[in-house]
């Protein structure tokens, strides 16, 4: 019987390309032999959902964590920051990845379901304003000009480039941006117009920022905004637009050091994970995953196009997890406020 079992497992291993499928089979089979209870299996499950920006970090950490802890079953999905928050506040997932801080109405929704959360910044990002490669006039825009382009009052009224700036050509203005339930949309709209959800609606939206990149790359009159990693992967197809900072200088999120030093304002932002306090306390795999995330995520952050937090932030993040401190310190933070200070 033992020899037959080994033979069958070896055959299965040869027939499966994806080692995770084999690993999942072995875990399932071993539970069948040893009598793992459903609650024991649940203890090893970690579920993450949330924004597309930040998703590559969660995915990279999850893959490495499963090598470190083979019994863990980590699922990573991306349904947008808003969609992830809805699942999180309904108690459906352990962790939500967010490209903006949690909002008051989401805190209230979580509270009604009895869900406390631990808020952790995990990386920094700059929102890149991008135009078509053929655009040689929109090299730097002020916040007032961006507001004129994106404000809800401009809906179907500001339709040509020369309406934004009379020095620009009389050409049709085509807009591409993340969907309205994404964190990137929320952060950009608040930073540029000064008000949440205050965006025009006559633009081409997508949850997939690669779709936005493709649209802008193929439309000479286009402008849009995406997470910096999406620009960096497609620099040969796009032009990066500078944004006038509060000090009156035209800045871009490249080099990435501009994001770390709070030079690229107001479009630099922290990325977050929000962890269910109940999951953190009751599911060992969640606690181990979060600890692993804090210790190791910096290894992949640069590789996937984001910026690691300042060194002084990490000890404070570890302390926050150790103490189980709940609530948000970032929801009312001003752009450019140092991460370590907020922690």
C-alpha cells in the first residue's frame, strides 16, 4: 500500500506542471489520511483582495510565503480597492490591499459588522500623468489645469486641449482613467479637485490599468493617469507629464526618489494593507503571513515598480502589529505627511 501510494504521487508530480497544484493535492491527501478538521484547514488559509495597484507586491509575497510555509493556502485577488473594501467589511476576506486610506463610510460599514482592523502602509507610489508619445506640448501641467480637465464641472464642457491652456492646440481631448471604485481614482480626484468623487464621467474607465496604457498609447489626443509602475513598464509608448508642485517647480515621479522625498506632490501616496483584527488574533497563518510581509516585502517592491518605505517606518509597523493597534491614522492625513510621523 505504501509503495503504491508513493508511485501514484510520483506519477501525479510528473503530470502536473504547476507545483502548487501538486502541493495542494498533497495537503488535501495528508488531511484525508491524518483527519485534518475543517477548522484546522481554515487556520492555514489567508485571503487577500483589493486594488490593482499593490497587487503585484501581495502576489510576490504570497508566492514566497507558501515556500516558507507549504501548508498555507494564500489566495490573492484584485477587484479594486472599493470592491476589496466591500468584501473586507462584510467579513469575507482576511486582508484588503488598498491604494488609498480607508474612508469614513467604510469604517462605519466594518463597525456594523464588528470588524476591527489594523492599518499598515506597505509601500509608496506616485500617480503618473501620461499622454501619447506624439504629444509634445503637455510637458508640465499645474494642479489648476488638471482640475480643469478632471473636475465634474468640466463634464462635456472642457473637450479640447486649448480649453485647458490657450497655448495648447485646438485638438480633441480624450480622457482615460481608472474606474470610479478604484483607489487610484479616489486619491487622484481628491488630490486634484479637492473633493472626493468630484470627477467628470465622460472618460474611458477601466479597472485594468494596462488597458488605459494601451488606449493612451494608441490615441494622439489622449491623457490619463495610472500607478507609476504601469508607466515604467511602458516608457517607450508614452510621455510622462510633469506636475507643478506646491513650491512651483515641475516634478515627476521619476526618479522614484522624488516619491520617497515627498517632492512629487500632491500625487505621491502610500499603499496599504488592512488586516482583520479577528483574523490576526485567531488564525496563525494570517499572523505569520503579515510578519513575513513586513520582513520581506521590500525585496520585491522595487522590482514591481513601487517604492519601499523609509527605514524608520518598519520598526514602528512591527510594533503596531505586535500591539494590535486598530483604527486609521491615515484617512485624514495631508499629502506629503511623513509616514513615520503618522505611525
